[in-house]
């Protein structure tokens, strides 16, 4: 492992001279709690023939990393990846994680997230390059590009990242200094999940209001015919009870004795009729 550390220092030293070295630590955390950690160490293609600049693939594989060749338009090197379960690398206690140890024996022992709530985790990391730095490299320090990035399952609840692109957070590290890295996130939740719950709540409320309006309108519709039926009886009740009612008799009725059909017989007429009978 000492060989690995020396190789990394030499890798960075060449970068300071040539400006052609890449060193990154990338993490991806999915909603199921799988944490994929990837490290990349590469140099300019024209420097790759020097074996002392290449990290030892065998040492990395012994530590459980999957190692493959890294190559882009201008650079070549190694890419090493390891997968963890968040539940296995989390603790109720806070711990400081040194990212510069990635690829070394001591990394796994100190790689911990702090669990601060139900499915909520906090990272307290540091990327410390001061141990690889000396004054002779000072004039080249501004040229180095060292980065740490993490892609979260949801938007971070808090962070101190230098750059944010969706759910990916990036910290730029100045070589020869140490960078404090802090963020907090929730598995399968966060603000994105809260927004979804809010929209679901709004939708349920709207549906409930529509149902209530329909029920009220139906009740009002049923009440209108009843009111119409009651109204004629109310009109009759409001008529003058003292108004006389004139009976109507059929014209051909022999009991009319020639009187108009709309004039009632007098008592004397009825008396005469009774005598004649």
C-alpha cells in the first residue's frame, strides 16, 4: 500500500509540472440506499509510459475495488469503483471522513454517514491535500483540479457545495489545501417527496370540494318541486274566508222552479214546494 501512496504523490507531482493530471472522487446514492464510490487517477497520454505514475491495479483489487482502464481524449489512467450499502456505512455518531484516503487500506474503516433521522443522513467529509504538498509546488497549485461530487436520490436538505446541477453536488478542491464537505439528504424523499405529497393533498382537497358541491346541488334540485306543490295550498289559505261561495245548479234541474241557475232559491220557495208535495 505504501507503493500506492507513493504512486499517487508522483501522479500529482507530474500534474503540477504539466497540468495534465486528473483526480476525482465521485459518489452516487440511489433511493434504495446503494452507494457507489468511484475514483479516477489519470495523466496526460504522453506521460503514461512511466510505470511509477500508475496506481497499482492489484492492490486496488485486493481492497475490493473493480478496476478498469480510464481513457478520454487526452488522458489515461485507472478508474476504480466500489459499492456499499448505506445501512452498513452509517452510524448515530458523527465522524470525519477523509476522502483523500480513497484507494487505501484505511478508507473503509472511517467511511461513515451519520444517521440523523428516519431515512435522513448527514455527510461530514474533508478532502485534505496538505499532506501531499510542499513549497516547491506552490507556483503550480492553482493549476490543479481535484473534485468531489455526489449524486443524491433527492435534493439535499442542506449543503455547502460549490456547484449544483440538479441532484448532483460538486466541491472543487485547491491542491495544497483541505476542503470541508457537508451535506444532508433523505432517502427516497427530501423536498422533492414533500412537493409530491403537497400536490397529492391539493388534488384530494379539490376532489372533496367537487363532491360536496355536487351533493348540495342535487339536494337543492330535489327541493324545488316540493316548494311548487306547496304553493297552491298557500294561495288558497290566503284567500278571504268571508267571501261567499255561490253554488251552481244545473239548468235542467226541476228543483230550480225557473230561477236562474246561478241564483239560490229563497226559503219561501222551498216552503211552497214542500206544501205542494
